[in-house]
C-alpha cells in the first residue's frame, strides 16, 4: 500500500511540469524539416489553441531591421494598423527610420484556426533568394514557422517566385483559464536573440519567472534558467499592455557564437550567490561573536556570585 502511494506520489511530481505547461517551447525543432502534427499539435508549427477564448488581443516583439525599420513597413509586414503600432511604441512619425535592432511592440488580434492560434499576415515575396525557411527565420525573425508556411500556402518550397503573395500565420496565443485566474491578461510573443536569457526578459516585462516557466512548459531547472535558442519564440504573460519603456535596442548585434545562451548570466548569478553565502557567513560569525561575549559575561557574573556565596 505504502509502495503504491509512493509510486503515485513520484508519478505526480514527475508530471507537474506538463500539468502546469500552458504551451510547449519549440526548442530546436523549428530547424527540423520533418516535423509533423498528425497525432496532435506540435510547437514546431505554432501555439496550441487551448485558451479561454478563441480570439484575443495579443502582442509580439519585432526587432527593426532594414528594410523593415519604420512603423509603416513593420505594420505592413505584419498586416497590422500603423497607428496602433505607432501609439503603443510612443512613435509619432510612422516614416521615422528606427535604429537597427530596436524592439517594436506589434499589437494584433490572435485567433484559433484549426488546432493553432495565429494572426494572419500577407507577404509579397520580394526577391529570388527568398525561401520559406529564410522568410520564417530572417524576415519574420522566427515569429512564424517553416512548417506552417509550407502547410498554409499552395506553393511548393521550390516554386517560390518574386511577386507571389504568401499567407504568413504569425505566432501568438491567448491566456488559458489557469493563467487568467492568476492575472494574465495578454501573452506577448518574444522572438529570442542570441544573448537572451529568461530571467532578464521576465524582469524587463514585469512577469514572474514562475509564470514564464509555466507559460512555456520549460522543464529544465539548470542554474541559469531554461535554455532558449535564437529564432525561436517564448511567451511572456502580461497583466497590463506592454509599454515602450520596456523595450530596448539590442546592440551591438552579438556575433553568432553558440546557440546556448547564458554564460554571462551564469557568472553573474554564481557571483551573486557567492555574495549571498559570504554575507551569511559573516552574519554567522558576528552572531557567534556576540553570543560568546554574552555567554562569557554571564559566566563571569555567575562565578562572581558563586564567589560571593562562597565567602
Ligand atoms: C505539451 O507536451 C506534453 C507532452 O508531450 C503534452 O501532453 C501537452 O498536451 C502539450 N501541451 C500543449 C499545450 O501542446
Ligand atoms: C506593403 O508593401 C507592399 C510591398 O512590399 C506593397 O505592395 C503594399 O501595397 C504595402 N501595403 C500597404 C498597406 O502599404
Ligand atoms: C513618449 O515620448 C515622449 C517624448 O519623446 C516622452 O516624454 C514620454 O515620456 C514618452 N512616453 C512613454 C510612455 O514612454
Ligand atoms: C487566417 O487564415 C486561415 C487560413 O486561410 C483561415 O482559416 C483563418 O480563418 C484566418 N483567420 C482570420 C482571423 O482571418
Ligand atoms: C490552395 O489550393 C486549394 C485546392 O487545390 C484551394 O481550394 C485553395 O483555395 C488554395 N489556397 C490558396 C491560398 O490559394
Ligand atoms: C509589475 O507587476 C505587479 C503585479 O504583478 C504590479 O503590482 C506592478 O505594478 C507592476 N509594475 C510595473 C512597473 O508595471
Ligand atoms: C496559478 O495559481 C495557482 C494557485 O491559484 C498556482 O498553483 C499556480 O502555480 C499558478 N500558476 C502560475 C502559472 O503562476
């Protein structure tokens, strides 16, 4: 009986990550060409339609890159309303050329289509060099996926030509009931750059690390947070609309070194930890010192008293 309970307990503990996962992080699977979702939704395509609502307000972060470096070109690329993009980013002139790698908030309406959430956009293929892969990873910065582009467009991967118009389903999601209960009103789709780590992103958008871990179904519990890869997206649960004050310009554009991101953070965290332990050590020493003085004092008094009685 006890053994059965133990097994049940262990099973329950092991299943907690998936139990709480609101969506699953795609990890490196976005770069595979043989993903399939015949047995159920796959995070290599888009986020699963599992929210409280079939349609909701959502946001994504696009990093300005020529030629998509003005409010009007970015809203054209994402088929969104330029005045909304300008307003939420506190930009008055939608033709103003933004610095490269400036994060731009794009508000959009996210809806279920089949088993996935998506926000539809349309894109006219500009050059001969474009493929589904470069469009998903470079032009759209991982905010859509190769697999979904191939599925939603009638052109085979080898028959893309300049001037063809593609349907681009952008990656987005609506809060689950579980998230809504905890105060999440919106989900922001964040496209990961090399050098990012989950702690800093969560802090910047005022989301608890716990809520971000649950939102993305991260299971790793390594010291420096979940491992994330450039050109993938993570979801950030927000309790208020994002603001331009939370966005940054990411520069210098880090040289591509390793997809495993957070050496810098690792050092920072472990040195923080060092400070914490040093602090605890010093406090303990001080407490010991004070205690021993107090004890000595009492011992002396007791001895004095004993001597008096002895007299
Ligand atoms: C995440 O993955 C787990 C295990 O594969 C699965 O049970 C769960 O349904 C997935 N969640 C979503 C939202 O797709
Ligand atoms: C968006 O850009 C394309 C060219 O890339 C252009 O043909 C189209 O008219 C633009 N759409 C809007 C709404 O400006
Ligand atoms: C918007 O920009 C103006 C001037 O550039 C600045 O004074 C204001 O604080 C900004 N607002 C927000 C919400 O960042
Ligand atoms: C987006 O496009 C898909 C595929 O064409 C379609 O089924 C869906 O209804 C569209 N969604 C919206 C909100 O227009
Ligand atoms: C793709 O082809 C199917 C039939 O072959 C057609 O019904 C559908 O409208 C086409 N979709 C687009 C976006 O052209
Ligand atoms: C951050 O979120 C908390 C609640 O989660 C809220 O009380 C606080 O005002 C937020 N801070 C900012 C700067 O938005
Ligand atoms: C949501 O709140 C419940 C308790 O109400 C808690 O158990 C759960 O961990 C929270 N989920 C997230 C994603 O913070």
